[in-house]
């Protein structure tokens, strides 16, 4: 018997070719990566995905690109970044009777639940269950963390820049050498007479 695929490797982003129907969210939960996530990565990711999908009112596959890392500003907190996808595009066929909410509605539900009740999720460890609470002030939308900012350059553009600088340096060096040579060795004067 085959089980369900692991949602951490199941990606529906190719169904959204323009990438505009995706929202990135970030929040912080108390914890240390080495103690809380390491060794229980699958359970931790699954718990976050389930609570976000349930509260937002969307299916589990619409929560993707999950990334958890130790917060840079506070050693006792975990920074969670994930993406939520919009309704299934019109080009994809789905069963009749399946209605899905929009991305803005899902975000609104998450934000409302977090501000009114707070959000918590649990991760089962061997001896017991550990609860994590999402910090209200840390929740929000962010830009796509996978896109390069305008200040970053690719390897090809840096190679082109390097070659261009070498060529420019060679041309300027030859020009300066020619000017110095002409000043040190003036051209031979050819005597001539002026005819009247």
C-alpha cells in the first residue's frame, strides 16, 4: 500500500507559471533549531503546514516553500518563511463542487486568527508533545526570498565586466605609453625650406 507523498517535496508552483499568484509569509516561533527542528524536520514542517492550511481554509498543497532557520536577531527564536498559492488556475481541471478561497481571503483569515486568538501548533516528540506559539508581531507578508534583488549580479555579468575592465585597462595603458614615448622621443624634424 502506498502512502501519501511527502508534502515537503510536493510542489505545485509550476501550475502558476507567472508567479504572481503566490504570497510569501514570515513569522517567528520560540525555539532553537538544533533542539527543536533538527532530527524532527518532517514533523515540524508538517505541523506548520497543517496549522496554516487549516486556519487559512486552504488545502495543504497550497502551502509550500517552507523554510525554517534560526533567527539572526534572537538566538532563542526560529524564523519561518513559507509561501501560499492562490486558487487553482482556470487552466487546471478540478472536480465539480470544489470551491476554494482566494489568496487574499486566506491571508485575511490567518491574520484575523492570529490577532484574535493567537496561533499555536504542536510537534510530537518521543516522550511528550511540545507546543509552539506564533508571535503576533512577527507575522507578515514579505517579498519573494528566492528572487535576486537589483543589487545582485550573475556570474556571467561579472565575467563580462571583468573582461571589459581588462580590455579598457590595456587600451588606456597603450595610450599612456604612446603619449610618454612621444614626449621623450619627439619626432625627427625634417628640414624644409620655404619656396617663394
